[in-house]
C-alpha cells in the first residue's frame, strides 16, 4: 500500500513530466517529413538482466511532443526516467529510418535499450 506522501510525490513526478511534454515543441514542427515513428523498448538492470517484458510505443506523430521520456520501471527506483529525447531527435533530424541506443535511468542506473523505426515523406 502506498502512503499519502508517496502518492503525492508520484503525482508530482507525473505532473512535472506532463508539463515538460506540454512545453516541448511539437514533433511534426521539428521533423515535418516524419509520417510514422515507433520505439521498441526493453529495460535491463545494470547486471544486464531484463526487467519485465519489452513493449513498443507507437507515436502519434501529428500530436506528439518532441520529447521522449520513459518512466523507469525498476523495482525500488524512486521516480526515475530514461530521457531519450536528444538521441531520438538527432536521428530524426538526420532522416534515419532505423536506429537504436541505450540510456541510463537518471536515478537508479538501470539501462533502457530502444530500437526506433521511422518513416518519412
């Protein structure tokens, strides 16, 4: 059971993340030729073992922010996030159709591996 203090803290993390997304430029304004984008992600502990199962995020290009943050799902991590924004935007500006990278959680150090596929006009 989550206590009230912890619940407030989690709500604040979520509100902060939404604010950052709202303040970010729109993806389509940054990469006008982009028509489709998906990110397949898999989180791993520092030891290399998978944390849970991976999943694919399909981005709604027409409405998405040019900001890519994935909340950390490692047990015991306290509100950490994997910020993929700079790497993803760099590759999208280059017109890359497929790219992948690893990012560390800003709090616990676990690793998120992502593979992105993009389509352009």
